C-alpha cells in the first residue's frame, strides 16, 4: 500500500496559468505585465509563509521567460548556490533568500548592484518575511525595499475547498464538504499537498473498489504516515 502513494502522478509544473491567485490577483497581474514588457520595474521581492505559493510563482516566471525564448534561471537559496552568472540573463529568480549565509548575502548584494547598473535583468526574489524583519545584512535589506514588495497571501480555507472540489471534479469524482474539512484539519494544508492527497485518495478508492468517505481517507492517511 505504501507503493500506491508513490505511484500517483506528479503535480503539473508551476505556470502562471495554473497558479490560483486568490487574493494575489494584483501580484499575478504585475508579473504578467513585467513579462510582457509593459512594466519596467526590475526588482521584485515576494514574502509569505510556507505553502503560500512563492516558489510556484518564481518557477512559473522563469518558465514563462524560457517559453518566450528568453534566458532565465531559478536558484533555491535553501541549497548552496553561487549567483555568478555567465552571459546576459533576462530573469533571475532566487527563492528563500532568508536561508542565505553571510557569504551568500554578500554575493546577492553584489549581484543586486551589478543588475541595477546594467538595467536589463529582472531579479525576482522570495523570503519568509517582509524586508525589515529579515535577519540579514542591513545594506541588502535596504536594497530589497528599493523594488516592489508583495506579500503572497495564502488561499483562504474556502478557496482551498473550492480548489479541491474543482480538482476532484476534473478527476471524475465528487468531493464532499466533510472530506475537504477533514483534510484541512488532519493533513498538510498547503495546496500541492492537498492535491497529491486527493490523487492518492482517488487511486486508493479505485484499487479497493470503495467509495470515497472519511473512513477511507482516514485509512489512507494512516497508511501514508
């Protein structure tokens, strides 16, 4: 039964189209206008808690640039990375900059200054909190505030329920309000995890030829734990 959870299809790659904006409509519009060349801002910093969609937006923006045959790169600051880049890039996305150590912060500071002088590359960054609350170099924090700063707001509970019901309908099964609420109370609440659980639940019910009910969901969550 453990293998059952491993066999579920992966989530689709992040795009700006499959991002559910919720209360982030203005932010999504801003990224779209930058991509189209209508917005001239070159520095944008996004912040928010785990599961709010920051990484989705950064990866989706890089993908959108690439689809336009432009040069873009994505870095995860949670992993060791160097920000020295070869050639001229149209977009650089750096995720979770609050994870950068002292030397990495110096690299980002220098990169910021370089890109500001060049005036071409779009630098999109994310972190866990607003710039003024980041425990980082003050000169770097100041520069983060020079560009646009947006909080990425997590979907409300009702928005998550609607997203789950729409996903279930697309997969060909009905999802009750009770099951949605149970998932939100007993599982991981970020949207990707919720969708993966729904896919696993759908497959689990088909394999065992049982209706999707709370007892079946509870059994699945026990197997996965």
